[in-house]
């Protein structure tokens, strides 16, 4: 399996706090069946994103991983927050934050008070050659209330990543419900760990893979955990996808339909 969202590097953000923790996270991931990890530190007002520093840490950690004989290849990406400053830099230098300097970019939107015209921002990113991957919409309280926004952006060609922990209930009941609604509609392209440590946010995705295989079919599970993330990691075109459900105008679920499902009313 390929993990495209992972806070593996030490002292870079709120992820790993030491080189030893990073190495332990790598061991857990490898034992879980993960073969590739994109190290994706946050880039936001709190954490600076300096590719050269990140690359040096990746090199150091990769050497230790290789010395242990773990079958694990590291790459670089970014947990890119949609701040005004970040968006400006991404326009000027589109591959600065992208996965292995290719076309795929993880994007995290704010929990509340979404900036206006996000669809347009995604479109402008696409025009500059990027393929935005919306991270964990199932954990976003605004999108839990307004899942039709996800549908709108999907129709515009954005890709969706769901957190492995959400699928198995580790991120709370609401996130789990929405994760499964997204999965049932085949609105998801990637499962990733978004691991931050070895315990509360661990680097595992096998259990989520198996739940998805069980409920939605092994072909879909393989796409989400292997083929799609490998394409993103290698900067290749996305493989042929399974047809999404309820995505086009006359089929889009209305809010009350969703909210009934989410148990709000
Ligand atoms: Fe993250």
C-alpha cells in the first residue's frame, strides 16, 4: 500500500517528535504493508515548509530505513493549507508543495468559515498544472453539514482523500459516517494514514483497506490504497476509476438526505 499523507518527519510540525519516533513509525508502517510514504509536513501560518530541509531529513531517514532492511520508499509532499499566502506561492511555483514535485497537491481547507470561491481556487490550481487532492473532507465540520460542496468540487475534477482512521471509527462517529457515505458513492480516490505518531494517530491502513474491500469490493479497496496513490506518488495519470454514484445534477443527494444519514434530524 502507498501512503500519500503522513507526518513522518521529526520536529517538522505536530507529527513525529524525534528521529527515533520517525523510525518506529516507519517500522509500524512497513509491518502494516505500506511500501511507500510521502512525508507531508504542514505548511501553514504555524509551520514553515522548506523543501531543502525536508529533503535532507528524508535522506537521513531513508538511509536508516534501508540499513534496517525495511522495504519502504520515502517521498516528499505537503499538507498544504489553503491560506492566502500559500496559494500565492503555489501559483508562482506550482510544484513547490506537490507530491514528489509532480502535479498532485494535498489541500486542506479550514474547518469553519470556508473562503469564498474555493471552487475557483481549485480551478486556478488546475490551470497552473496541479491536480488538487482534498484531504479528509469527512473530518471537516462544514463539509459534514454541506457535502454537496464535495460533489461540486468532484464534478470540477478534484480528487478526494479519506483518512484510514475515519473508516474504522478512530476519528469519531461523524467522520466515520461521512467516510462511509463518500465510499458508498465512490467519491473517494485515496486512503491515507495522516499519521502523526505511533499511538493515537498511527501509520496503519491495512484495517481500513480490509473494511473497504469487505463492504465496497476488493477492486475499489485496491484502487484507493494501491493503484491511485501509487500513480500520485509516481506522478502518473490516474488509473481508470469506478463510476461514481449520485454525483451528477439529477442524482446529487440534497442536504436533508445527507443529514438524515448523518443523524442530524
Ligand atoms: Fe495531515
